[in-house]
C-alpha cells in the first residue's frame, strides 16, 4: 500500500493522519518521514503489496525509499485521482529498481529514435510530392498526431499502473485477447526499421570510403562492420552507454540539416550543388503545391508517419524517468518531437528547394561527391549504427512476449531499453522473478540471436527492400503510432471525456490509413 498526504498549494502540509491511502494489499504499512526541507520520503512495505514493492528477503521486510517532490495539482498538471495513480506507479517502478533517470535522458532516447535512420533521409522526397506549403502542413499534421499518440501512451502507463510497463502489459490489462497482435506489430515494425539501418550503411559507406582512399571496399564488408558494432550494443540488457551516443547522433543529424542549408545558400565552391546552374538544379519544379497525383501523394503518407514513430520507446521512458507526472512526460514528448520537427522541416525544405521534385529518395545520395558530403555520409552511418539497438531492444522484448503468449505465460511484460545502469535488486514475488528470467535467461539469448541473425542476412542479400519496407511502414508504423495508442487509452479510460473521443478518432484514422496506404503500395 502507499499513503499519499493531502495536498495544498505548498505541497505536503498535513501529518500522516490526514493522508490518503491507496490500497494494494494492505493500507496500514506506509509511513512518511521528513528528509529535510519540503521533500519527503515514502517508505513502502513491499511484501504487503505485490506488484508495488520489493518483497521480503530472508524473512525480513524490506522498505523502498522513493524520492518524492512536493506534489500539487498545479505543479503536476493532474488532480488528486491522477496523483494517486502516479504514486502507485512510481512505487511499482521502484520495486524493480526503475525510475532513476532524468527527463533529459528520456528526451535524448525519443529524439534519437525519431531522428535516426531512414526517416530523416526519406522525408525530403515525400515532401517534394506535396510541395513546400502542403508538405509543411502534412509534416505538422503527422507530427502532432504522432505526439498525441505518445501522450495517450504515457497517460495510459500511469492509469494501468503496472511496472515495468510495455505494450504487452498495457494490452494485458485492457485487451488481453489481442496481446499477440500488438506485440507482433511492434516486433515487425522495429525489426524492419533496424534492418533498414543496416541498408543505409550499405548504401552510404562504400562510396564515401572509396572517396577517402579505401579502394576495393565492398558493400558486404561495410554492412558487416556496421553490424558488428550495432549488434554488440543490441546484446546489452540496458542502453546506458547509448546515452552518450544518442547525444552524438543528434548533433550529427543537426549537422546534416546545416549541410543542406549551406548547399542551398551556396557560400563557396565547396557547397555548389549543381555547378553554376541556378537552383532548383536541372530545372526541377519547386512549388507550394506539388504536381504529383493524389495517389502519389497518399503513397507518401507512410513516410511522414514512419519518420515520426517512436511510440515503441515511450513506455520505456515512462519506466526509467523519475516522477513521471503528466506535465513532466508531456514536456519530454514535446521537446523530442519539436527537435525532430525542426530537423525534418529543415532537411525537407532545403533539400526540396535545392533539387526540386527531382530530389532522391535518399537525400544525401543526390549531393556532390566532395569531402564534406562524404564525411557527412560516414557520420550518418554512425547515426544508423547507434540507432540499430534502439529498435532491436523493443523488437526483442515484443518477441519474448509473443513466446510467453504461446506458452500461456501472462504474469509479466517487457519494459523496453534501460537508460541507466542500476544495480538489480532481487525480488521475491512471481512477477519480479519472471522479469529477471526474461532479462537473463536462454529465451533472451535466443531472441537476440534470431533477430540479429535475420536482420544481418536480409541486409546482405537485399539491397533495396522496396515494397517490403513500404508494407512495414504502412502497417507497423501506423499500428504503433495511431491504432495502438487510441485502443489502449480508450480501454484504460472508459469514462467519457474529450481526450477519449480524440483517442477514438486517432484509432479510426489509423484503421483507414493502413489499408489505403497498403493497397497503394501494392498497386503502385
């Protein structure tokens, strides 16, 4: 159980006798002790609250210390009922030694998931199908819809209250008969994206290395080298080391946008996109509304959706960031999406303005063969390599959930990638033991080897996924970004509200977009 003091504008202002207890087995086991200043520590007897505590060890009750700040409805952006849900969720996270990371760590993971890989490189081509005005509006629309989907998921994580939370545990709570479909969609989507990252390495690295004097380098060699690094990182059970590589990846993406801007303004001979010819190069068309047909325009929608997909890691961020209030998590989401929108809009507009409707589907392949461009291509290969484990982690955990479903195993779910290297406390109740087995058992190793092996083989055999990636984008990304957030939120919040109506609209929109775009991919 967990006791929450009554709140005023100044935070904790009442003694324990006036506290509100949230029952989770027993309600008489919590107490509050001052820890200096206005802050308080909540001590929870975990053995009395399975799923919300740390259990007993050698017959002794173990208390968890959960650092808390003076909460108030004004500070957190939620009412008393939501604060009770938040406190229970934070206690459940603490029982698994989760909730230790800063908000900025969550921003970096979400931003790196959004910016890394093919979405950033492919959006200029989709932008050209719409024109600069309509393309900007579409970019804003799909970005806002995706951000709203992430908001729905972080609200659902607190409402459901399971920790570690994931698509699996959320589905288990609100739609238990459909957990296999949800995890299947997440696994397919993340596996397809991870494989596309290796294809980016195979496309960009060989010509760049040959330009710098590495003659004779072949595609399979650079794919193998990229896989050796990304695959090794994907074998880790947490992503502590990637806090720093995620920061580096974001700076590389920002530099790529700056490079496209420089080629548009042409400050010197080094940044001439088409010699002395005026831009758009080769007499290409640059217009507010593109001349593409309606079918071609609709076929570009999955590219926008694909670029703004990071929902597979939203639950992971909820697990790891401390004090996950509605306002705090919304700030994490808005910051990550704002950064992604600025980069996408910059790359799309200036790439389109430079090459018009002739811009390549991989924007970096269209630029001149000089030192700066080739160096940027190599840097972007590092972005793809370090984004690879960010996709393998949720794919692996969803695959493990599918295995559990087949085995009839329902007691726990996967949380996704870790942001911090925390010491693991053993837990006595069944859910904790199952979670520990998930992270270290033979199934974890087998799932890792299967995903890495198939991803590597596909990237070696296939040089252009074409319609396969189109299908993955139209199905997996749409399902993860639109259908699942609307479904989970509407089921977790049965009471009528404006936000629930918007969630149902997002669900319906995803159900329309997926078959339409999938059909156009096949007939295109």
